[in-house]
């Protein structure tokens, strides 16, 4: 532990960009009318399971387009994957995959459907007795069943990365998984799908993507100038298009910017060579488990408190964020940093996001002890970019969000 702290201290002083490897094999088809490209990407002899969520694809024309593209394939459908993909539902799909000898998966949906498909991709080839072990034991997926994606809800970036998060209501857990075997082989990104997304979900997508960038950016200066500039440009783009996309999601040019920003926020590029945090997500996941709050809204609750609580270790980067993203150039480092947090919180409010937990539940005081217990039991004794945020610190961050 001492050596790790010394290493981080050295990095902090010298601003040394970290070593990294980068490979993203997902093929992107971006633009109008490209759902038909599915037929070119799936092997001709594939037996396909088509996975989707609550059925909105059957009212906005996407279902018909996908079915037309799959007309020459043997297809079994599995619908009903909920937001925060539920393990017990996915196990039903897994049983069908095995009994019907499915060999290709197609996710038609947003992050929840894609994440659920990633779990199935891994579990279908898993040799162990209990698929939950993939998540509980953090088993890395080196090879999964091949799958593709038709994105219907920009937000999570799951269409171009190899990570997933799965919920299990039975034991109140929400756990992550990943590995190189979980990149989609291809993803279809047709911005026309944005036109049918309700404003609440568009707001969620903006905040989810924006916070993804913050988790990879809001740490400490390390000299990765290009990575910082890319991160800042994604946040600036989301802020610029937010009013128009909320007002008119059918405006194609704006929908393009929205969709591509969400993908770029978490396709692996901006995290290379830099320290990353992910404290906001770790805490936010537990708020979803406990209260059923939309994922993005948990991030809006925790992010301001997290940055205020950990102000001293983040103030230099917060000040940079203030100057470059919010154009705040007056004042001391501390003044600019505080102003940036306030501006960020006001941006969330402008999207209809409450940033206090008490606005979502009367039982909000249950959160801190629940999360403390969960983190302690999982051995999460040090999280954040310096691995020094303890369960006691997490309690204080959560209490600040009340």
C-alpha cells in the first residue's frame, strides 16, 4: 500500500502519462437507414437470439427493420429485459440459448439490453456450475458468444466497450463484469431512433455520458493533454446540444451529436494514459439497488457531494474544468473549482435532475449504513483514483447528498 501511495504521489508531482494498451475491435455503422447492415455482419449459418426490452421497439419502427434484416436467419426472440438487467430474467434467456443451440446474439436496445446480452455472451460459454460466479468472483471473459448491437437509447457506451453491469434483486446486488471477449462484433448507430425517446430518458443519457467522462477526467493533472481535450470536448458538446435535443429529439444533426458523444464517452479511448475514479458509479449503483432510482439520477445525486468532499485532491483538475469547460477564468484555484461544481450541479438541474437523495425517497437515511455494510463486506476498502476512499469516507459523501 505504501509503495502505491508513493507511486501516485510521484505521478501527481511529475504529471507522467501512464503506460497503456488500446484495442477496440467493435465495428460501427453510423447513420441513417443502416439497420439493414445487420444481414451483412451476421454469419449466414447463424442461429440468432434477438434480445430487447419492454417492447418500445415495436412502436417506433425499429422492430420491423430488424426483422426485415433478419429474414434469412433462424431467429428466436427474447423480450422483457428490464432497466438494470435482472439476473433471474437473463437466466431464462440463457436456458433457451442452451436448449435451442443459439450461436449468435443480437441486442436491440439501450445499455440494459446490451449489458444483459454481454452477460449471456459470457454465461453461454462458461463451464462453471453457477453463472453468478462470473460477477460475484469477477471472472474475466476472454471469449464470449459473438453478438451484435442495434442501439436504440444512447447513454451508456456499452455498444462500443467490453463492460457490463448486472443486477440481482434477490440479494440486492449490482455487479460489474468485463473482458476482451465482450466487445460487440458490430454496432448499428442510427440517430433517427432518438426521435422516439422520451425526455426523461434523453436527460438520463446526457447525464450518464457526462458523468462517464467526469469519472475518467476529474482526478488530478497528469500531462495527458490530448486525453483532457477530448474529454472536455465531449462534455462541451453534450452541454451545447442539451437544450435542443431535450426540446426536439427528432432533429437529426443534434441526434447525431448526442449519440456519438455517448459512445465516445465510454469506448475506452479517453481513459487511456490517465488515472480514473469511478467512485460516483460505485456508490450510485447501490442507490439503484436500494431505491430503484434511475442509474443516471444516482450519478447526479452523488457527483456534486463526491467532488466537494474530495475537494483538496481534485481542486487542480476542477479548476481546469472550470476554465476550459465553463469559461470561468476569474478567482483563485479554489474559487474556480467550487464554481465549477456549482455549475455542474446547475447543469444537472437544467435537465430536470434532482441532486439530493431526499427528493427521491423518504427513507433516504437508510442509504449510508446500507452502502457502508455493502462496501465493507465486499472488501472495497479503498476506491477512487488514489485507492484511499474508505467506507467511512463513502458514508460522509452519501450523507452530504441527503
